[in-house]
C-alpha cells in the first residue's frame, strides 16, 4: 500500500488502496474532474457504497460526463447523490453524520 500521507490523483491511488466489498467511496471535492476520476474507478469495483456530494442538478451534469467517459447506466446507478440521510442537516458535522448513516445502512 502507498504512503497515505502523499497526495495522488484518485485514479492512481484508489487501485493501490484496493476497493473491496467492505469499502465505501465518497467523492467530496466539489471539483468535477477529480470526483469523476474517483467515481469511474469506484463503479468498476465491488465496493459497497459509492456517493458523491452535490445537488441533483450537479449530479445530472456528472452523469452526462460519466456517460461520455464510457461509464454505463448501470454503473452510474450505483452512485448515490445527493448523499446522506435526510435529517435536515445544516452544519458540516450534521452532514457528515447523515452521510455516515447512509454508508452504515449500505453495509
């Protein structure tokens, strides 16, 4: 495994880490091409949960970019977005709890 303190692109580091049925991948960068690279790797893996932060409008744009990159509709359907259980979260901490609750439900 690579040194986790280094900075690497998602498409480079995720295969090194290894995504298995016990892995959850959540894209949170707010930078489309970075999130897209992570999601393209994740949907090809057996990971238990794949999510991406963003609105429904942003996710619609994301889906179009992923389709253009050759990701299938079935693979795209694995991506949860918007992420998190609707608990009326407002603060970053509340949003984090809502996302982790959704990940736990997926397990």
